[in-house]
């Protein structure tokens, strides 16, 4: 048998082998793309309030000291931040990267649906051991740039703090400068692996100097802690310190404590506690300084103090 007669089948086998290797390489690329995507926030958690809105029949009860309204507001803020970040990075979850390297990926530019006419560019890199991923979000008024970085974040195999494995920050001032939007302040959202623990830090937004909200979700209920410095009367005076702790069950019934001190209050401080039914109805209210009228009975509260 001549060598020439062997050449054709050997050539076919060579092509088949190369095709097989190419398939493995392609699969490896997709696997690595997925590893980068897994470091982005894509959390299927619900922050919708399970119960009714707060109802107070008599303003003298001390409605401004009730802990249910700021608890509901905090969940709204957390949901808005989570939704904004997920909408911003969502194209990277479905589109192929525009640039690839062994330890970096780039997605975009792609249109930003939250700000028509603006474009986003998302850069990611990782350490060689693949244990730590970094994220950079850039914005521009055109798909050609110039690009302004407005968001940075991290994701780690080991928790960054407590059980939080990821965090992503957003600078409204930088974003506004890049897109022409009127915005100020910044926020950082951190999350646990499954999203049951979320922490939001806000700063320099309106009369809010800074605030940190942390929520733990379990079995439909949750627990919230908030610490903030905010000008409560919005009169441009000194900011007050506010501390909120609240717990609620899957139906929305719960209990909270709200403390306020400093700022324009001077040496005065006050702590109010109250609990509510699933429909938001007030069951009990009491505060240390008597700013409101004590009402109801603490024994009616289903939840223990937060």
C-alpha cells in the first residue's frame, strides 16, 4: 500500500481531531464566560412588603416615630438599588463578550435602557487563582466614548465581610457627568451568595448624609437594621442620628424600635417602640420621652424585640 493512499484517511482523521479540540476549546470559553457572569448580581429575591401599609387613626400617637414606614421605605430603596444594578449588568448575562483574555472580559458598549441615548461598557478581571473578581462600569453619551467610570465592585469565593460575597458601588456624580443626567451621591450594594442578606450604603443624597441598611430574609419574613445621619426636618440644620431595628413575619406583622438623637435635638434623644398587625394596623406604641401617646398593649405583639 502506498503512502499516498494512506494520506487521505489520515487527513480526515486529523481534521476530525482538530474539530474535536476546537469544540473543547469553545466549550472552555463558554465555561469561563459563565464564571465571570456568576460574579455579577443576578439575585432572584423578593423585597416586596408582604403586609399592608401602616394605618394610624390618631396623629397624636407619634406617627413620625413609627418604625413600619421607614422599614417599608428601606425595602423600597434596597429593591430599587438591586433592580438598577441588575438591569445595568443584564446585557452581559446574555451577550457575548466584546473582548476576552485569560483573566479578563469586556462587554459592550451596549445601550442603557434606564437612560436612553447613553451607553454602558462593563469590564471584569480576576486574580490568577480565580478567587476574586473585579467589576468596572463605564458610561458615555455615545458608543464611541469617551468613557467615565461610575461603578466598581468585587466578588469573592470567600466572604468579603460577614456572609457577603459581592458588592457593587455606583457614583451618581460620575454617572451624571458622563450621561448628562442630574444626579448626586453614591450607593454600594452588597449581597450574600443567595441574596438572603443584602446591605445598602447610601451617602450624600438629598438631606441624607449617610445611611446603612441591612436586611436578612428568611421564610417570607425578615429583619432590618438601619443606621443613618439625616436632616429629619429638612431645614438645612445639623443632621440627626437615627437607628432603626425591625422584624416581621411572612404575613407582614412585626415589631420595631426607632431611636433618634443629636443634630438639632441637641442633648435630647428618644426611642420609640411599636408593633403592627399584618394589615399595618397599630397594635402598640410607646416612647421614652412622651412625644406621642402610648396606646395599645405590648402583649399584643407577636414578634420579640428586634
